[in-house]
């Protein structure tokens, strides 16, 4: 629970101070929290599988990055094929 509180407090402070900008976009969707006492945090994972591989065997867990600014799982759009008029 402590990492979530710290992350939320940091996000609120960032908003109040106006430090967020499009130049500081964060493309990494997943964070790894290592060890039982949150010994370390790494928020440089694009996929959940990458994060899970990093924590494998050390008792950590993965969670979504609160500062992720990439596209949210957007469904792929497909165009209907254009049929030539006969």
C-alpha cells in the first residue's frame, strides 16, 4: 500500500508544480516492484511479460505505471475493402 501512496503523492505534486509536459512522455506501461519490502522499483517495461520476467523468483509484483502516457489498448481499426464499381 505504501508504494501506491507514494506514487499518488508524487503524481499530485507533479500536477501542482506543473512539471508534466508532452516532452516528458512516459512510454513504459508497467512497473516492477522488487522484493517483499519494495526493495526497488523499475518502470521501464513495455509489456507485462517483460515485467513478469524481471520479477520472476524474487517475490516482487508488477503494476501499471501511473505516469504511462502512451496509447491505451486501442483496438485496431480495419478498413472495409473497396470494391470497384462494375
